């Protein structure tokens, strides 16, 4: 009888913990949605970067084809992009393996290579670059 009551108490505590976790997850989702409301002015574009009109006060993020990768129809002129990126008068960020700008973040990513039979994962460094100096970046992030 004691064992049965003990198991019953454990089940009840387990269910209460699940309820708490679900409640916490719901609150976190709500918090995320509230954060998205603040980004309502965010505009995502998938087009030629040279055709975009960037308003003053804007911030730019570019997810360009990484240098040395393949599979992009018509290729990508990295040098022309770097020239355009450095000429921007607003804060701009781009992700790349290596670029001639101020690196502000770095993380490891697993990149899969090969076909189904020879699939291997290789750890690579991806980086986030900024079109200004590190001092300008710090000022932007910590006003």
C-alpha cells in the first residue's frame, strides 16, 4: 500500500512539474511574440543587394553566398559586394567564412560533405562582420 501511495505522489508531482514547464514555455513564447511586435518595421528582402534603397536610420543584414562555395546560378562577385558593403552609410552586418571587415561574432557549425554513402561532418567557423570599426560596433550595441 505504501508503495502504491508513493507512486501516486510521484505521478502527481511529475504532472505538476509538466504543467509548470508548459506554463513557462507558453510565457516564453508570449515573450518572443511581444519581441516580434517591436520588429514590425523589419523588412526582409530576397533580391539583388544593389537594387535595395536603404533608409537613413536603417540597419542592414546580408546573408550572402559564402566565398568558396558552389551552386549559385550566375556566380556571385564578392569583391563588388565588399565594395558596396563598405560604402553603406548605415550599420551593416554580413555573415561569411572570411571577409575584410570587423569581425564581431564567431561560431562553429557542422558542414556536411559527401553523398549518402560517404557523408562526413566537418566543423567550420562562421563569422558575423560589421562595416565599421569595433568602437563603432560597441557604441551601436551599448548606446
